[in-house]
């Protein structure tokens, strides 16, 4: 819990993040377990009242700034979804 609070404090003090990025980051952090984000995009969109395009835009911004990491998931040889985490290298 202290680690999450520390991350929140650091993100809130960053000048290069807009308010939407900060809110989405804190929201994702609240649904993370051992660095892995455990919530669906649909739930995020519904809870925050934003569209899929808006969510995607801010997830990309957070990923570009190395605050979250995106991993593309494959099923049957095709990409099926993206998973997000706070860990650069994830164990599967």
C-alpha cells in the first residue's frame, strides 16, 4: 500500500502529465496487483465516463512516458488484446 501511495505522490507532482493522465494512472494503480493491472477497458471507460478512443489515447501517453507497459497477447497466432502493467518485464 505504501508503494502505491508513493507512486501516486510522484505522479501528482509531474508537470508533464495532464489531469486526465494522472487520474487514469491512479485509477489503474488502484486496480493493480503485484504490478499487473486487473481491470477491463470496458470497466475503465464506464467508471470514468470516457470513450474507447479517449482511453486508448491516454493509455498510449502513459505507455510512451514509461509509466505503464503494454504487452500484446496472442491467441491462435493472432493478436487478441493488450495487457497493461507497471512492470517492464512481465512473468507469464
